[in-house]
């Protein structure tokens, strides 16, 4: 397929600059086969059934942006991309640096640039931090919450860019479909006889990276670490066996599920690095009953993924209706609930 097949025009004023308050007051577009309904996210339980399982990504965003100074005084910004070993990380760096150079973040924490690495998406740097204990133990002292470049307003409360159920630190971008849930809404869902399961996919820098090739199949995804633990795998398999629906929250959750090992229609607990790239046509291993997702950027891998699930034209038509109806787009924007069209 061509990259241009996943393009659409979005007026800039429709890019949400702050989350809805309360979170679950955001709008919710319901796509049921070829019918579209417009509701509020706090009405989600009306579209769930006893016996359903809602699957969420509990990864938590780390303050991965670090601002420091070279020995010459020049300012640089470091974005942690991947933990390699001990206090060594693969990073993106804004500012000119060279091998062997030292960057200072405060009186106790510095790093040394060890090497520049050429990747499919440009240059990265392997750097080693020098600090007492691990870098992670100091990250909340020196780090800044990374947010997508299209969010221009300062986030004063970092919890705005965390889901209320996030537990495991490791992402450099939020699994944004989950930002709509409140503790009250989750309790209402559980009170209706609907179970919750939590998996992990630590969202990497690929979420910020544009697709730079016109032939979609030539794009290479960034690797991201996922964990499907035994408790989650058992819950998923029990629902499949009982005929319930899997309600998947977010594209990151889909990528984790699709990256796991499946045997005879059952998911196995597993963990590892995923470079799963999902675009039409694609045969899903996961029997998804419905997908909750945000409205994604044009030409993005996320738009390709939901097009693989619901159909490209269905999604593009729904996006146009969302634009016509004044929906809010991207990370802090509104949401979609896409039912399995085969039901």
C-alpha cells in the first residue's frame, strides 16, 4: 500500500492541547458495523456486556527528557530511547556532541557520549551516565515529561499525561486511549460484571517518528518491550473459552497481544521485544471484540493499524465525520469505540 492511502486533512485548531476535564467527559464515537453514533466516554459501560474483558496497557511514562550542558557551556537535550545495560542508554540528542564528550545535568549526575550509531531512522547516541545508584533512581529529579511535538501548551501536572491505572515505568509516550478512564468509570465497569486485565508495552520513540517511505511495506518499526503475564493470559483465555468479548484499549495493547505467542487460539504468557507492524491487509491472532482508540495522525502507523482492524475506508469516513462534528484529535483528544464488524 501507499503512504498517501492513509492521508487526510486536519485543521490545526482541532488538535487538542489539553485533556478533557474530567477525563471521561471526552466524546466517544461508536462505530457499529457501518453506523456511527456520538456519545460521551462516561457512557462506555452501556456498550459493554457482562463477561467482557477490558484489556489495558499499564505502562507508565518516565520523565525521559533531560536538559544538560556541555563542558563548553552549550546546552543539549537528551531523550532516553532504550535502556541498554546498567547506566548505559541509547538516546536522541538535540545539540552538537562528539564521542567522549561529557554532559552535566546537575552536580551529581553527568554522562559521557560513547558512540554515535546510525539507525534506519537517523543518528542515535549511546551514552553512559555517572551517578550514585541507577539513573532511574534520579530520573524524577532531573527529567522532564516528554510530550508529542504537536502539544504546544506546557503541562503543569505530569499526571495529565499518565493513565490512572499506570504502574510499570518504561514508556516515553503515554498509551493515550487509556487517558479517558477515571477511577470511578473503572469501578462502574467492574460493578457491571466486566473484568479488567493489564498488560505492558513500553511505548518507544517510534510513536513520534513519521513514516518516511511511500511504500508502506518498506517501513521498519522501532522495537518496544512488552509483557503478557500469566494472570493476564489466563484471563484472556478464559474469556475466549467462555465466548465473551475482548475489549482492547489502544493500539499499544493490540501490538503487545499480537506480538505474544499464540497456540491453538490461546495466548501464552510471554515477554520480549516487538517490532510488530500492522497495516492492511492483516490477519489478527487476537479475537478482538471491540477496540477503544484515539484519533491518530495522518500517515501514521497507528492509523494504519486501526485501518487493518476496521477497514481503511471505514476509518477515513469516520475521521471525516469527526472533523465535521468538531471532535478533538490526537493524544488529548476524543475517542472511538469500534465494534467487530463480523459480530
